[in-house]
């Protein structure tokens, strides 16, 4: 047998495994944003006020945010492959329930179950990549998974709008059925079997409950709950930290997370900024530049297209030059692109917007591949699930914060101010990155 044939046989299972993990990132990320565009249709279909129909989005978002870290830790304890298959199955079944929902209550409950499945999928996909891919190619794998996450989130509104116009609102949930079945088959066939779990660690139920309540309160604070919910999140965070210090088998090893903390902080800051482009961009294109809805969708598709094209090359750059430098290069490129967004579209119109968003998105792909690889590369095998969950959580918290805070900046001061503030947040992430590099 030739050397090339041997190499192909060794890499082929990895490719199929990565395809399954990529789908496990794509479909939950797609459902984070695809339902937003359906809210007017759902409000009309069910005859309810907008405040009620918003829970179709909030139930999914709250389930992911509050449960994702616990899902990651549970995977560490009971077996990641087993739990991931269960999460994919639950997500697919809940998608069917969403598509068949006869009323709003049914749909909200099904979305919460869908969010639980999504929390498992997002928490364990990167952890499974760490087991499946050699460390020398981990950057490329993280580039692929990051691309799927970014493409899913940014493509959701455009794809959802087209499907609703042609097939009705139920189609945006039923499309997950063939994707979910394919995902199940790939994960079952290609992912490595679970390794025996060493020791007798128990799942920290109290810590998981406190963290879920804390994160749920924060998400509600950012989506209209205001200061009372933010205060509850602060109290919950303090109680959670105390519980982790007392627990014999903590949900989070706080000392171990010290080395990953800077990567999690940078991930949250960058996700806040990326959500700003999704929230502010459509308003600027339609109201300031006067583009028709079809042209707004076309211009906004530049971001997902660039993400799809640059994710894999970004991962290869990380494998070749290392995570540290690529994190800083990615953040620097984002800062330049955001400052361009604050200025170029005013004079150059849509062309200026597309050029600037291309720089932001390509730089984001590089940062995400480098940062995810850096955080996951040296994590102990029995903590990969919870650290992967923390990475996904940091991204989700950034998206929630960006939708609220950056939307408020745009409403108060306009697009230029919003993207200038966003560039400042990237500057803060750069300071964290430089501090980490020096340390």
C-alpha cells in the first residue's frame, strides 16, 4: 500500500468526524438567529402581543446560556460522545415539535428543549475536536468549527426570510430534521468511543443550579429585565464562586481556569463586537444609505461569505505560526476594520461597508481559530467539556451583551459612535492579549 493511501485512511475518519462536529456547531448557531425574522409572522399566526412572541427567541437563548457549562461538565463525567449523540437527538426531535406546534405555549416549550440540545452540541463539539484531531492540526479544526458557528449565526436571518416567504414559518424548524439525522449518523459513525472516566468525580448539582440561575438572570437583564435582574445575577455569581470553593467536586476548577481566563475574556469582547455588526448594520444600510430590503440582505451576506472562505485558511495560519501572534494579528485587523466601518460607508456607500466588513470578518475568523486553539490545546482531558462549554458561553454572553449595549449606543449616537466604541472594545481585548503574551 502506498504512503499516500495510508495517509488517506488515517485522515479520512478525522474528516468525517469533523464534518459531524461542524454540523453540531452550524445548526444550533443557525437557530440562534433564524427565528428572529419569523417573529412578525408568528405574531400574526398566533394572534398574540409582541412581548409574548419574543419568548420564542428568549426560551432558546436562555436554555443555551444557562445550561451550556453544566452540559460540558456532564460530558466530561459520563462520556462526551454519548452525551453529544443525545444532544443531537434532542435538538432534532425538538425541532420537529417546533415545526408542528399548534400554539405559542407548545412552541416556546419546544424551543426551550431545542436550546437544551443545542447547549450540549455547542459545549461538546470543540471538546470532541480536541480528542479527534492531532494537536498539530488543531488550529485548522478550530478554524472550521468557528466558521460554522459564525456562518450559522450571520446566515440565519437571510435564510429564514427566504424560507418563510416561500414555505411558511414552520419550514425554519423542519429544515433541521434532515440536518439533524445526517449529524446523528456522522457522529455515531466517526466520533471516537468514550474513554473510561478516571476517579469518582460527581456532578456538582448545586454549582450547576447556581450558575444556571446566574446566567439566566444576566440574560434576562440584557433582554429587558433591567437592574433587578442584573443585581440578582451579581448575587448569584458570588454564591456560585463560594460554592465552588466549598465543593469537593466543583463544576469549575477555578484555579485551572486561570490560564484560560484571558482567552474567555477576549472571546466575550469580540463576540460583543460581532453582534454589533449584525444589529447596527441593517439599520445603517436601510435608513442611512437608503437601500431596499433585498439589497440590505445582499450586502449583509458579505460577512457570512467571507467567514466561509477564510475560516479554514485562518486555521492553517494558526497551525503554522502559533496561536499567540495570530490572536494579536486578528484583533488588530478587527480594530482597523471597525474604524473603517465608522468612516468609509459615509463617503463610499455600500462598497465601503462591504470592504470594511470583509476586513472585520476575516480578522475575526483568524482570532477565533487562534483563541479557541490556544484555550483548548493544553486543557486536561477530563476538563475539556467544561472548558469548551465556557468558550461557547463567553461567545453567547458577548452576543447577548452586544445586542443590548451596542444597540443602545447606536440608538443614542449613531453608527459612527457604535463602531468606534466597538473598536475600543477590541483595543481592550488587545491589551488582554498583549498581557497574556508577556506573561
